[in-house]
C-alpha cells in the first residue's frame, strides 16, 4: 500500500516561526497549488476558486451561496427585510474566510498581488454581508474586528501593482484611501483612541513616507523646491529666473490641455 506519510514533502523545508514560508507547486491534476508551511505540516490551496477546491451547494463559495439566497428572498418578498444569517451561518462563513486569509497572505509573499486584491475584496464582501444581516451582534464584531487588517493588505497589494507601473502617485492614493477608511472604521466603532494605536495604520503611514521619499519629482515640484531654497537663501535673481520657468511651464501645460 502506498504510504500517505507527508514527511517526504516536508523534507528540506523546515518550519521557521520568524517568517512565512510559502511556495507554488504543480498538483497531480496538473494545476498550480499554493503550499504554506506550518509548524506540524502544511496547507495546500487552490490558486483559483475556493482555496480547498470545494463548491458548497454547487456555488464557488458559501459567500456566493448566501448572496443567492438573499437575491431569492428579495425576488420573493420585494425586500431584504427578515433575511438573517444565523450564528451557524456566520461561523461557516468565518471558516471559509480564514481559508481566503491564508491564501491572500501566501499570495502576498509570492508577490502575486492581483490574487491578493481579489481575495481581500472577497473577504470584505463577507464582512459587509454579515454586518448587515447577522442575527446576533457578536457575529458582526467577530468579522468587523479584522476589517482594518484586510483594508491594509488590500492597499499594500494595490499599491504594489501601481508601483509595478511606476505610478508612485497612484500607489500613494491607494495608501491614503485605506488610511482614511481605517480611521473612519474606528470612528464608527467609537474607538477614536485606536487611531493612534493601530498597527495597520502605522504600517501604512510608514509605507506612505517611504513612497514619498522614493517618488521621482516632476518638473513643477522640482522648480518649486528650488524656488523655496532660493528665497530662503536670499538668492533673488535665481528666484526670479525660477519663477519665470514656472510661468513658462504653466503656459506650456495650458497649451497642451
């Protein structure tokens, strides 16, 4: 009988508690798989669809299944009133959301950022569904407490995709949007004190400063900085030339528009 011992798979791939160890392999079905190394073994996930490869009730995921039930309820009653998710429904959605968490964390470390955006946005849709329809308040918070983290990961992935196109301004926009959404979340929860303590905000704010430092300066930004320096150093003739260059740049940009 063929052994089912996974030791040969783990051989030479030691668990490191100080880092995330993940790799991509080709499965027996010829499709790519993601493997995440854990202390006592590994997780293997599909790259597309639900990470465990299952199709609950014939749908891609439980999220899609419950959304279909919601739509059926609306068509039948003309409203979404009285549609609720029980505690058991929410716990099933939570177990599924954890699968997607492990996958987008793995994809992030593989630098496959499109997949990270896909899976984080998917989990945010779960949070929204539970927030609106969960029967019990405890279930809403069970999901909502993770919203800042998912928003942070989504912003980091979207920002990385922008940077791949050398779009520093676009990356900064993604970061700024996530920062504002996380702050709004804490205000909505009545936890303004968390704005100063949030690790997610600290990560994004530090990255924002790194992006600003690395962003190439445009012609106007460079001229304005040189003008400021010239004025501070009382180099008025140089400052006058720089102002002329700025006016010329404005005229040129006006014609191009």
